[in-house]
C-alpha cells in the first residue's frame, strides 16, 4: 500500500511540474511575441523620414522632386513638433539640396532657417498645401544647366490663407544634381 501511495505522489508531482512547464512555455511565447511586434510596428514620423534621409544615396531625381522635397521639409518644420537636434538634422538635409553659391552667400544658413521657422510658428503660420506645377526656362547659367520650377504654395496664418506661386531657380552641380540657387514669388 505504501508503494501505491508513493507512486501516486510521484505521478502527481510530475504532472504538476509538467503543467507548470507548459504554462511557463505559453507565457514566454506570448510575451516574446508582443515585444517583437512593438519594435516591428514602429512607424517613422515625417520628421524621422527627413532626418534619416541620405542624400548621397537618395538624391531627388529631377528639379521638380528637389522643389517638392524642399516644400516637404519646410511644411514639416512649420507644422510638426521636434527637438533642437532634429531641427539641426532637417536643416542639414535642407542645405544638401541648396546650391553652394546660395549657401556661400548666407551668413549663417542654419540660424536663419531656425529664426524664420520660429517666427512663422510664433505667428501661427503653416504650409497647408504645396504643388509643383511646371518646369520653366531651361538654359545655361555660369556654364551649367539651369531651369526654373513653379510651385503653388498655400500658407495659412491662423484661419487666413495666403496663396502664392514661387518660382525656384535650380542649377546642376558638378555631379549632375539639381540644387536650389534661389526663389522668388511670381506675379499672377
């Protein structure tokens, strides 16, 4: 009788241990899966997309795309929340699509962009819509290919809208990349 009691006790202990191992196994599978899902479901914000842009590998292919990228950066800087470090990174990317002559004529490009954005945010400006419309004049400027690109930009200040057409002047650099040399508002 004592043998059967010991045997039943051993069987009970083994079954309890196997049950505990089974339950722990299910717990680890479920919690490990959740941690993996969180890291895989992280979505880049617009700020992250800009700050992680590598212009050496992914430079905009044509003048229209350069102007579009400029507008996307400025729209993001006016609208989104970001750190000072992210602002510096976005301005560095922005300077990468600017012509060296434009940058050379700036006293401090980073500070001037930061000051402009700070003032625009303070005055409740946002760039709600932009649309690259057409590529205009094509020719040579200082021996390099140049063109103009018209872009419709709708700025909002509070509830008031300010539509304007900006004409960007772009010039190819030595690597054949289109860079923004300047811009002005266009009549009509």
